[in-house]
C-alpha cells in the first residue's frame, strides 16, 4: 500500500476478532515503527507487548477498579476535561460512534458499556504499552518522540491488515499495568495501543473522525503565491 493510501484509509479500530496475532508480525511492526524520528537519536521508548492471561488480568482489574468509582491514576499528567473547540471535536466523533452503535443519548446503560469497552482496551488480543525512562522527565520532548513511534506502529499495523487504537483508557490505573506487565519503577507508562484483526461487522469500525481544513490551522509565511 502506498503511503498516501495508507494514511488516508487508516482509522481507529474499536472492535476486534479473537484471532491471535503472531509474534513475528508484531516484531515486523515494531521494526518498521522504530524508524520514527526522536530527539537527538535518543530512541527513548520501551514497548511492552501483552497478550493472553496477563492482558486479561490488566483489562479485568482496570475495568473493575474504574467501575468501582476509583479515580484515574496515570503516570503522566492529564490535561483534564477538554473545552472549547477541542471539546466540540471530541463530541463530534462521539456522536458518530454512538450513532453507529445505536446508543441513544439518554441510554445510560449502553453509554456505560461503551466506557467499559475502553477500559478493556476494546477486547483486542494484543496491547502494546509504551513507556520511557523516568530520568527523561519532565517529558514534553520524550512525549513527542513516543507519539511518533505510536503513529508508526498504527501505520505499520494497518499495512499488514491489523487495526489499532491508541487508548489512554487502557492505562487509567498505571499501577495495575505496571504490576501485571512487570514494568520497572524507573519507567513512566505513557499510553497503550490496542492491536488486532478488525471485526469488519462491528459498526464503530466504519467511523472515521473528520479533520479540519488546512486553512484553519496551517499558516504560510513568506510565500508570494
């Protein structure tokens, strides 16, 4: 698949088949993605690949803890609630997703079920947990680098017929992920990426988020044409 097609067709996948993903394919994806740029070639990332029983324990404990009313406990600082245009964009894609899934605005049970799906990492067979060395905090630059790696993973996976969704809900309780994945304390858990073969019949998988026109965020300086 050429790059433009790859980039334009990639979408976040929130429904997966149960089929296992071969380790060799995950190795290929990471081999490609690690060519992402990083500040001064620091390559600050660690990738912890979970599947099977350890992943099931993470998602079950994460879901039960959050459903029990616990607050999020991430290693990284959260921005809190979105507001303004950012909130509007968040709502816009939520409306699309809920529409595709047939979730009515006042259907609290179905809306809660959707939240729980996020805490379960949408039942994907694989979770890639991304972390970096705590010695690199404060982490603005390293966050940028891990973002580049994340996008590389998503594109390399899509090119191989696999879906992904970068899912902060999956690490809402970082201490659970750390314990079950054996992640050392000197690493900061940043996010996770759910990965697996898309379930094409899952309605939300047909949803794509809109993108703003270039004129709304691109500023050309010094051009005469």
